[in-house]
C-alpha cells in the first residue's frame, strides 16, 4: 500500500505524523519505506538522523534526474524493534542540494523524459518490495503535488489544522486529486482519503474543540463515504472516527524532530502515540472495519499489531474472532479473554489470523463479511463457526465456546483455558461439567499437576472418593514435596479420609499439609485438624488449631471471617462469652460469610447480648439478621426470635407493638401465617380473645393457602383456647387433618389435641 501524507499548509505536523506511523507499522512486523517528496523543504531525514549510519548521500532528486536507481539510495534505519524500516531521502544533503532541487524542470521531465511512466514503474517496484510506502508530500498546489496526491497513492492522508484556511484548502486538494486520478492513463482503484486533524488543543478550550470536531466530521463525511462501514447504529459515525484520529497538541513534541512512539506508552489517550497507533492501525487494516476502532480501539490496534506475526509464519494469532457489535458480543469477548482464550472482536478484513469464529446476534440476511467467514470455514472444516442468537448450533456463554473447541490444535495455553472454564463451572455449581473439562485438560497437560488437583477436588465433591484419591496421589507423585500443589493434595486427601471417618489417616495428611509454605493452605489444614479434634471431643485441641488457622489466614478476608465464625461458635460452647463476642463480631463485620453462617453469627451475638443484660444490643443484632436477603421462612423465624426477646426484656405489649410494625410483602404468605400465629399467641396471653381470634384466623387462612397442614393444626388448637364456643368444631377439624400427618411433630400435635379434649 502506498500512502501519501499531505497538508495544505505547513506547520501542521505532517512529517511528524508520517515518521511516527512508519515506526509503528515497522515495529508491528511490516516492511516500510519512507519517501521524502517535499523537495523544496526536505526534513524527514531529520526525524531519523539518530537511526542513520551516515547522512544520506543520495535520494529522490538523484532518482528523478537519472543519476541513481531508487534501490541504490534507500537507507536502512536502525530504529529499535523495527527490523525493516527504510528511508528514501529527498537527496544528498550537501551544500549543492538547493541548487539541484531548484534546477528540476517538471514540465520538461514529464514531456521529454517520461517521468510519469518512470514513476509508474517505480510504484510497482515499491509495492512488490514493501508492505507500506509512506510519502511525505510538499504543501500547497504544485506540479509535483499531482504525483504525490493522484498518481502514486492508494490512500491520501490529509493532515489538517483546525482553521478555515486549512479545511477549505484541504477539501479543494482532495477534489483536485480525485479529478486528476480519473484522468490518469493507468488503471487505478478509486483514491481513498483519511483526514487527520493535528495540532489540536482540546484541554484549554473544550467547548470550541467539540464544535470544531463536529464541523470537521460534517465536512469530511464525503471523504469517509467510500470506506466507513454503513451498518453502524450511529447517526454520526464520522464524529467517532474524527475523535480517534485527532492528534492532540502537546508542547513537548513541538521542539526538535523526535519520534513520540519511541518514548511514550501508546495506551494513554492523553498521549500523541495513542493516536499514531490508531492511524497506523487504520492503514494496517486497509481502512476496513473502522467502526471497530471507534467501539473497541484496543482490539482494533492489537489486531493490526498481529499482522506482521501472521506474515512471518507464526500461525494463527487468535483462537477466536467474536463477530458482532452488540453488548452481548462485547461480553462474549471479555468472557473469553478472562478464560485465557486469545480472542479478538470485530470484523477484521484478514481472517487468516483467526482459527475459530463466534457470530453474535447475526443480522437478518447475509452480509459480505459474514459470508466471507462462512466461506473460510467451508474450505477449512477444522475451523468452527458458532452462533449466539437464533442459529441451530447456538451457544450461550464463553464456556460453551471452550467446550465446543477441540483442544488438540489450540496450543499449550489451552490447558489453562479448560481449567479456567472448569473453575467457572464450579462457581456456578455444575460440578459434573467442570469434571469433564478438567479431564480434557488432563489429556493435553504437559505436567498433570493442576488438572489432577482439580479432578481430585471435584471427584470428592461428586462422591467418587476412590478416583479422587487416585488423582491426588498422582499429584504427590509428580509435584515437589514442598510445593503448594503437594500441600493442597495432602489437605484434600485428608478431607477424603475424614469423610470416611478414617481419622488417623486424615490427621497424617493434614500434618503434612501444615508443613508447607503456603499460608492459605496451612490455615485450611489447621481448620481441618480442629474439626478432627471436635469429632474426638477435644475442644482444647480444636481451639488451639483454630487459633493457628486464624493466624495463617491473615490477608484472606473470606477465610479470616469463616475461621473467626467457627472460633466464636466454639468459644460460645465453652462459655467464654467475651472472647466469643469478639470473634463473632469480627466475622460478621467483614460481610463475606455465607448467608446461613452470617445469620447464625448474628443470632449468637444476640444471645450473648442477652446473657450480659443488654437487650437493646440483642435487638439490633436480630434486626440485622432480619434485614438480610432471607427466605420468607427464615425471616419469619428471626422475627419470632426478636419478638420472644422483646417479650422477655421489655414486656408483653412492646413485643406486640414490635410484631405489628413488621412490614410484609403482599405475597409473603409464609411470613403472614407464621407471624399472625405468633401475634395470636401474644394477644391470648394478654387475654384479648377477640384480637387473638382475628390473628389466628389470618394465620389459618394463609396456612391453608400454603397447604401447610401442620400449621393449620397448630392454629386450630390455638383457636380451641381463643374461641371456646367453637372449640368442638376446631378440635374436629384438627383431628381430621392429623389423620393425614405422620412423624414426630404429628405425634406431638396428637398429644396436644388429647390434652385439649374436655375432661
């Protein structure tokens, strides 16, 4: 590709932009030639002076006059990490250069020396030799400008400063170039234009900068029209592209001739290099899929960077291309990357860099780019196309993509991908599918340690203790004895023996585990030793081991909270209420305990507050438990506990008032039944029979709605006392329901019914 960098006026950073883009394209593995065609004011060589072995001793002037062939005057550049970057200077930079350049007679050269034909031949040679030829054209409207803007380039980069003179002059030159291109006696595709706004200061005058961006986007729209994708969900796609290719004004780079991309990190949007990368990436993609640059800049630039690797024969640069622009496509790409998949998102022109394809929310009909993907797969059946949408082979998540791909041809990193996907399935509770993925990882593993560890852990949870033990012993046979992997395998083997009540074997493995160097694993092993002690009735030993577990869990918030909870619960049982309260409070304040443990800890703290005579503290803890996201049944139990506590501490009517103030959701029939039953009992205790009857009536109706026969019987027996006039009716109904119930609670209710019979 031949690209001319043109500016209508000087001083807009045209040569600076070319030099930076050239370096990046070369660093990405491309063969790049820079040509200084600004013969009246040459200066491109100054940017590369530190990277030249000696000043240019020839250049374009010598080529034009026939004194040298272009191949003989091209100078290699020694730019770091850019192995194939060259310069064709304006000419030999000696005292005679100005006279030699001024002596060129362009009309004579074209008329009598076939300069147009010669440049046509040179153009073909450049295209055969280099991936990119970047031409630094002189400013204004000149004879030589027609060669640079019409005859030679495939793309014309228009460097424009934000003022009316530059804008109007640049648009005029673009029109002139198109007309001149049409008149060429050579076959040419249409000229493509890439406007680049330069020396733009948006920090000091934000509102004016935004206005100028909008103006330029509107003015440049006809220039973008031939290549900017039309299928965007954006009324003004040009504005986003202008923002991505506007080179900011930074005073630091206005001194001297330096190449910013060699010193700046390009990932920072406040840097010049960020935008130089964007321009280089557009050229690397042949201006294709520019909407991806706007929506997913990093992906677009990364794909451009990978082109050189592909061309140097390093195979597929990406495992998966996620094709699509929807939010679901973005999520799919991010999920795949998080699993370790080399994924790229967009509609990249060169699909040979990608092994498999995921099509997300495909539009109706067949777009050319989508058809190109399908054609690639048709000629290479080893590559897959998967759909997220309405197609028959639809997938729903990144894990489904990993499951669908054959790991044999995905490289050494695919073991890690399979294990990451398996762990994600574990977090979702799908242990069987996770075990299947871990088994696949074991088949491709160079060293089976990580896959075997996960298989052992999952095998134990799935109930296959024998196979789990086999997998974990495989780890011990391969891993270094003092490694974290061996430490964890010992702990998991200890848990398997503990499950089987083989305490001596469990203790042996746990004691090996606590000898390892990983503090997290030590904490887990000490906690398991505490459980062994508790099973043996040795609470002193359990307390000692839990204290060690707490010391080694420092830094792991979740584990610290869990161990503090277990330690607090043990201290409650031992009657050490002060220390128990400290540990339980430490556990709940971290807010990371599982919900059931959080509720239990708060109830224990409420109990401890009651023991020391602080009912208000107990009330606050129970309220905190009540306000957790509990099931209706659990929430009702907590409220009943709260009511009992209030009854004991504050009296009957405060307990009733508190219960009446509890808010209930309209569809919380469980809470309405349980709390109305409790309210009826309190009214009965207060000898308010009518109110008790009303509360029990509400409870009975809700128990019936729920189909809770036990609750119905309890309420009917309460109504025998609250409503003596209908006691026989209530006893008969209770007796009828009890004939359908079995179990200890039914036996208890039978005894209560017998006691309620009149003597």
